[in-house]
């Protein structure tokens, strides 16, 4: 890795790199989120999102990589499976060579990779994490002043989210553009630019509903065991967030210059075929981007396609997942042609997503410039369920805190370094992330401004 | 911050109230500010009384907190407010563990997005309940002045409906919290019903409704031991037999203590089992066991299977459930016959998939599959065949895995991550059998594929949607199998094979038990499962008999004190099942 010094890496270097990775800009409560930021146009809120796609990218053991750029550092070249990122290449950093480390735990196929990236812990079994996903920590840090603390979407139509506070209960995602639209712009939506804003008395009535619920908290928690307490804690956390949501609705929303309330989308097609998934993904990205511009949420999670992805090319009887496992490696090309083609199509979803965010002008730049999106997958080379070289990407300028447009190459370091980097760029109060061999307090300072 | 309840049921404000009070005044709602001020005046509680008194002795322990399922929610609402109430929401995803959502749901909570859904849904239900056209019947009393709060009528409604929703009588604290809400709302809106609507929404949003909390109490018969309290027992019974909250009679049996006596328990179980509502319980159980929740996200490629639609998926689900209810309840049939019976029901959509004429003027009609259809039993219905296939093709492996997992409780481990896939190559020609041969011979793959693929291959005369076919890529499909020396052929052969597999009834017993108690039956439950399986066999494998036998056995109500609970009357040792 190149030797680069800046204020942050200096600080870390001086202290021996041990547990001092606390993000300098810290929580957004220190930032000006009360509207003054909008007035002088210098400090727009920073948003964070995770974007997951299933089945990794192609990097065959014979050396036929289809995604890892040759050039390291800034100005990396666009590779075939990253082609969809070309228009926003300078706003995206590519991380190659990072791996999930099991520490003796089995490789839980199509699960260990993203569980490690999000929770920092190699999971014991499929379907649950052994800790919370870090997006919830970021949501706690930056999501309290928007109506929704975070929004989950799953354009493939499977009700799937990897965002969890307990490791067991995962968020409920919106699975169609219409349901996403209803959630954000339906009942309870307040146009921040409405000059005739008045508090809605209904909101106060709603508040009294919740107060009756919280009244009973103590009685309910009095004699429960540890596991049940976790569940009830999560429930009451949800109630608190709901209260916060209602409280915000009674305050005059700050004007958002970039906010243009979108029209209602049409009914989406329901299919796992890649063209339909990408179409829905794009429509949902558009709605979500505007939701962030309208300060309805600052955090999101998108599961484009699940781990063992069922997506396919319309009319083809074989799904992507099957191709990755049983398609022969073409001797001349050195890779699996159909799998690679599908990987590129799946990545088109990420390209589309970023393009929608980049299309929203905000301040001197775009919404993407004020956001950080971590793109990642469940696996490296899918044919062998590899946990090595899991593709990871950080997209967006994070309000100037991400030195984007670089290719960071690692020789098998833990994926949690990238996760930690994302958390620190966004300013979550996290100095260390992960357990066991994946424990790290070293963010990737090259990409941190 | 919590608000503390004082002895007389009024509240003194914590910071939460301050926050809310501020919000009210800043919004300029003068009347509400007044209401807030009144609340403040009520204040100054005695800290000694801070803990809300419960209607149960302090030695009780909460032994389980299980989120109710979507169908339990729906059934409960329909029971209390009638079938016309629309329940229109997307429920939080459930989680399958040890083969059942009922077991996985014990780990689940309500996330923020989930609570939003419950909040909106609760609001919509209570709005429908308070509809001026029907509210008099729904509420059962009338306020003295509809423009004002009415504590008497509100209390009556809250405690009656609350008891049905919480599956036990409400504590005074629970009632008075809702009375406060009702009063606040009625004052603000100058409408009694608006206030009551808010109270009802808060009941529908309450953790006491959304979670089944099971409570253990000291067992008077065995000092030092715990037993499930009567309301928790009533709830277990009711959800198993009817998939809904206990009805008035069952709650009364809990209140009177009858349910804690063998005679009282037998009487209630017999009543539950004899009711036509047993259909709901059996449907709910098999919906879970057969993994029908996966229909929500089932996709088929439109070019490959143009006949597939949501209507087909819904019909298929209904077909299997109708078949099961008919065989297992109406005809008191042998459970093992679900694999061999040709008796079923079809509608217009399914007739098209099964390629049979549909002449009935009814929506559904009874149908017997002829021998030539190659169909027999539920494995040959569209449900199993389409659910465990890919979007554009069948999958013998998935079908085989699901067959073992669902019906014989033998889950297949995940494929080894580091297996050498280099020899596993796609073959474009031939049938799927030739393509799978390699899995079955490849070391690392073989141990599982040798178990999953052979039964799956016998179903290959049915494509990914469940339509009959006999060739693939122009070649005849070989549907023969040799499993543990038993040779058979085709789906009908597989049905017979499953019918005779002793693991099948044992698995049902195990899963019904896990479904009821909310955890997988483990090593310590083995002898119980074996005894119940024997009794099941003696009954001629009748499912209602199985449910009755289990629900009247002490193990059904066994108590396990969860980790992290200090038990007042004894040390930390968990109690064994009460007998």
C-alpha cells in the first residue's frame, strides 16, 4: 500500500494505530443539521447506504479476473464487470483482495461473506448474524433527524434485508416501487418546501397511542429472560423511533432545495428475471434518492438480489446461481462466459442506482457527492463459494470525506477493514470493528479525507 | 423514559411527557395543552408504587415471548371484529428454523419498519371498527355524550376487547393507560369515538398482543416447581387447534381454574378438537410445515411457463390445504395417505395445469386423479412441484432435499463450500439425470446428492410448474429409483415409499410438538415423541387424535425457565417439566 499521510493517518500513526480510529467529523449532531447548512450551502447532510448483490464477481483461480483493475490507487481502469460504473468511476473506490475469515467457523455458503462484512463476526449458521449489522449503528449516529431512521428496499421482490439490531430480526424491506412510494410519500409525508406548512393535529393523536404502549414497558420487562429481553428491547427501540418520527412531524421541516416530490410510479412487474429486477431497482433508486434529498431518510439498505440469487435472463431455464456452479470455464477465455455476462447485468443495477443518486443536484454537487454507499456481495468467485476477494466498493463523496476514485488492493486482509472505513468516513463513533481474526482498528486511510 | 403510574391510576410525567407537552404547545393546540396540564396536576407519584402491579403473583416468570404470526393476527381480528374488517398490510418476514416458522418466530421481534406496518394496520382496523354504521354493535355501549370522553363506556370496551387481544384479563395499569389515551383523544377531537379509536389502536400495537407471552407460576402440586399459568395454556391450545386467540369459554376455563385440572383440560381439548374451526388450526400448521409462505415470492419464467400466475399459485396452495382438511379431518383419514390418495379438489386454473376438463359451475370441485395421470398424493400437486423448482426448470435436488426436510425431519446440510466444482459441468443435452450423475459420484457432493437426488428424480415427469411431461430434450425421462434396496418408479412409487416410511409419522409428531411449544423437540423429548408416535399409530394415524393426545399430556405444557431469570422461590436451577 502506498505511503500517504494526512491529518487522520498522522494522528493514528502517532498513537500506534490502536483503537483511535474514531472518525474526526463525528456525529451529525455536531454538524449543522438544523437548516443553516442549507442556507449557506456548505454542509449538506451526509447519507449512508449499503447495496448488496448476490454471487460476487468473476475471478477465476486461473487468473481470469473480470473485475479487479490492474492499476492500483487513483485512476484505475474500468473492467468488464464494472462497466456499468464507468459514468461515475471517479466517485467510486474499488476494494479487491479482502476476505472474510471464519476463525474455525464453517463457510456458511451464501451467508458468511455479507454476515462478516456487516456484523464483523463470522456467523455460526445461515439466517442469523451473531451481532448487529453496522448500518444500524450508522443510523443511530446520523438518522435521528430524518423522518425514517433508515429505509430498506429489495427490488428482486424477495422480502429480504440484511439489516438487523438483534442478529435475528431483520428489517422489512419495500419490495415494489409502489410500496416504497407509499411508505415515503404517502400518509404522513410533509413536503419540506410547502410554504403553508401547519402541524397536523392527527400526529398528536398518534403520539397518545404510543404513550399507552410505553407505559407498560416496565411491567412487561420485569420477569423475562435474557433472550426475551433482547426482543422486547428491540420492540421498544422501534417504538422510540416511531415516537421520534412523530415528533419530527410536528416540527416545521427544513427547506430542501433539491427536493422535488416525485409522482406515483406504475405497478411493477413481478419476476426474478434480471431485466425486471433492474427495472424495479432503478425505479426504487429514483424514489429513494429523492427521499434522501427531501430529508425523509439518511440511511438505506438495498438488497438487489439475494445471496444464492435466483435471477436469470428471461426465457433461459437456468438461473444465475446454477451457471456460477456448473458452467464450464471457457478454455480460451479463462472464465465462465454466461456467469460473467450475468455478473455484468447484475452490476448494471448498481450503476443505475448510483446514476439516480448522481442525477439529484444538491448544493454545488450531487446527492451522490454527499453520500457514501458501500456495495458488496456474499462471495468472491461464486463457483467455489470463495470468501476471498469479495468485491467491495465505496461510492459517493461522503460530503468530501471520501477520497473516491481509487483501487485499493489487499492480499487477503479482513473485509471488516472496509466496513470500518465506511463507518469512520460517515462519522459513526466506532474505533474498532469485528471479532477474532476479523477484529480491526485500522481503517483504510488512503480513501479517507 | 417511562411514565410512572401512581396508585390511583393517574400518571406523573417523566421526560417523555415533557417532550410531548412541548410538542403540543408548540403546535398551538390549546385544548391539548390543557389536557397536558391536567395530567401534570395528577402527578407526584410515590416511588414505592413505581412498579406497575400485575394481576399475577410476583413469583411468576415469563417463559416465552413469541411474535404472533400473520395468520394468527388475521384470525384474531376476524374473531373479535368480524370477517368484514380488512387487514391490509405487509407483515414482517418470518424466519424458519428447524423446519418451522413457529420455531423461528420465537427469536423474532418487531423492527422499526415492522412497527410502522403494525401502527398503520392498527389504525386502519380501529377506524373500521369505529365506523358509524357498525360501531354500536362493535362497542357494546354508548357514551352519555358522543362529543365528550366517557370513562365508563371506554373502560367497558377496553377491558372486553383487551382481554380478547391480550388473551388474558388486562391489569388495571393496562386499562388506565388506554383510558388516558381515550380521554385525551376525545377531548382533543371533541368526539368520544375518536378517543376510543386511539385506545384500540394502542391495544393492537401493544407487545402484549403482538407477542404471545407465556407465564409460569409456582405449581401448588409440586413445591419448588413451576407450571404454565392457565391463560398461557389456553393460548397454546387455542393457537394449535384454531390458530387464533382463546375464545370466551376457554378464557373462562382459565379464569376459573378448570383448565388446570385434568377434567377441565380434557373437556376443553375435546371441544376444540370437535369444532369446525379445527380446519383453521390444521391449515395453519400445514401452511407452516409445507413452507407455503414461499409462495409469496415464487417466480416462474413467463416464457417457459406461460400458464403460471398469482392465481395459479393461490389456487395450488388452496388445493393442497383443501385436500389435507378433507382427508385428515373430514374423513378422519390416515396421515400417511397424503402421499397416496388420488382424491383432491381442483378449480379452473388448476384444471388447465393438470390438463383436465373443468365442467363444474362451482369454483372448486372434487376430483380424482386417474392412474394415467401419474399423480397421487400431495407430492404430485402443483404446490410441492412448483415451489421446489427453479423459475425455468424443475430441480430434483431441491425436491429431494425438501422431501427429506419436510416429511422425515432430515435436513440436508449446506453444500461444502470448498468442494471441487471443476468436474461439475453443465451438460446441455440429455436429461437432468445425466447432468446430476456427476454430483452423485463426485466425492464431497455424493453424500448429500445420493440422498436427495434419487427421490427427486422420480418426480421428473413433472416440470417446474408441475405439468406432466415424459421427455426432456427429446429423450424419455427415467423416473426409476433404488433407495436402500427398495426399487420403485415414478411419483406414484415415491408416494408409496413415503407412505411406508416410519420416519414420516414420527416427524409429524415431532414437528407438531415443536410448533406448539415454540422450540425444536430435542434429545430430552425423544421418549415423549416416541410414545406419542406409538399412540398416533394406534389411532390409525389420525391427526385430530394426535393433537388431542398431545394437548392433554403434561409435556405439552412443560415449563423451561429461561436463562437470565432469577426465580424467587428457588435457586438458579431450571425446573424440569411439571407432571
